[in-house]
C-alpha cells in the first residue's frame, strides 16, 4: 500500500474540466490530471433518472493533499454536488510514484 491516490470527478464541459485540471496541477495538489472527454453518465438526481455527456478527470495525488484538493475542487466546480471519489494506489512503478510524490506539495 502507498500513500498515493487517484481522485475521480466529472465535469459538464471540456472547458471546465481543463480549467480544473490546470488549477490542480498549478497549485501542486495533483501531479497529473487526465481529461477524458465525452463519457456518458446515467444517474439519479432529484428523484429522476438523468443522462448527460460529461468529461472524466483522473487526478493523481497523495493522501496528504486529498483534503485540500477536495476543497479546491468544490470551490471551482459548477455542480451543486461534484463527484470526488478517492481510490488508493496500492502499488505501481516506483519511479512514477516518486515523481508523483515530488510533484505534489
């Protein structure tokens, strides 16, 4: 087990996704953010089943930065309830994990 994390979130537009990704990396809350455009999301919202096209962000960070990342994401995001799911990275390429550590403050 490592202290590295992947945080998942979705955005309603590519512009918003890129802006959030850029800010998270600039503020050193993330080492890297993959922006995956045009995922189809089906979900329940306010009692109704909805469908929308979204962008998925895969945010690579550390456990110690997750809380600040979550706060920043909530402040930047246009959604009332933005997705912010934290997944533990149990293992990986040692050099990559070291780079990730050095890139997040």
